[in-house]
C-alpha cells in the first residue's frame, strides 16, 4: 500500500500536475492539503476517472483537505467529531478522516502559527491538542492509523536548513515540537525517519529567493503511522521532482510504502 501526503497549494492551480503525478506514481491513498476549494468545486469526477474515490472538506478560498483512495473509502468525517461543540475555530477546513483499505486515515492541515506571540500561534497549539484528543476518543493505537499532512512543524533541527536562522520562530519552537511529540506518544511514529536519519531532506521550500535551488527548506509534511502500520513500512521518500517545473506547489509529495497487513 502506498500512502502519500501533499500540500498542493491550490488544487485548481495544480490539478493537471496532480493528475499527472497520480498517473505516474499510482498511490493507493492520497491526503491533500490546501485545496482552496469549496466542496461543490472539488473535481471528484476527475479523480474518479483515475480510479479514486474522494472525500473533500473545503471552505472555498482558504485551507481545504481531501482524501483520495483506490482501496475503498468508508466512514468519512470532516473536522473534529468527538465533541463538535468544543471545536477550535469552527468553519476552517483543516481535518478530514476516512477508513481506506483497513487504515483509519486523516488528512491534516495544521495552522501556520505566524509568530510565536500571535493569536494564530495559540490557535495552532490548541488545534494540535484537539487532534490528540480526537485520536484518544475515536481511534485505537493498536489498529492501523495514519495521520498525514502539513504539520507546519519541523520535528527537530535536522529538518531545517539552518537552525540558527529559525531561533525564536514558529515551526521549531519547543511548545510546537512538544505538541507533535504528544501525538507520537499516543502511538504514532514518523515513517520517514524510520528510513532516513540524516538532515538536509526537506518537503517545503519558500518560493522566494530561489530557496528550492539553494537547498533552503524545511521538512514539515509528515506521515505519522501507528505501530502496527509503521512496522510494515518498506520505503519512504520525498519527491523533489514534483517541486520542479512550471508553477509547482511550494511543497513536495511525501510517499510511504507499506507491506500488506500481517507482513513484517
């Protein structure tokens, strides 16, 4: 099973690129973020022609998350469901859930945070805490679970091109990393790190100043898997080629392959 997460930074602007990538790479489950589409504008028919069922949670101009699956798509849910009245910033389309091929999957777009003294940063921490609460209430760490998306957090200093350049900034602050560690403590692990220990491997590069070509990036797009799924991980990669060419997203797809259930 091949699971992919990709912040496409406007599906309307990147649809042709996404179609081509799906055709060439044939993932089984795809988590998209920043679709920037309303639900009635989501191109479900296009994905159906490629063999994918789809579930989209969008709001139009901003945010938007989706799950595509060619291994079945059951029990789709939008947002936080355990206690909807306790939602954080209701109306923002940042989480979608579905069960695909026996795996409970979430496509997650964590708030950016902006600045560490900004209200949006406090919102980011609340959002991450709410995600942990949702997992506790609705999922089982002994089952196959994959939380995939743009976390807007570099897990450690290996995941930024120059730690000194980010001192005092969001994406690397101790509270954000601690909130990510709380998700892992529930029973998730960073699949990419099971295969690569080195730094210098990034999934996002600022459009400005030629940062992609200069290698100035961050690894903020993650596939977090429960133990039963993570132990079946056979490969992982970041497809930098998808960041090249005309009008790419500023993120590259993160790809994780897994052996069938019951295999080591």
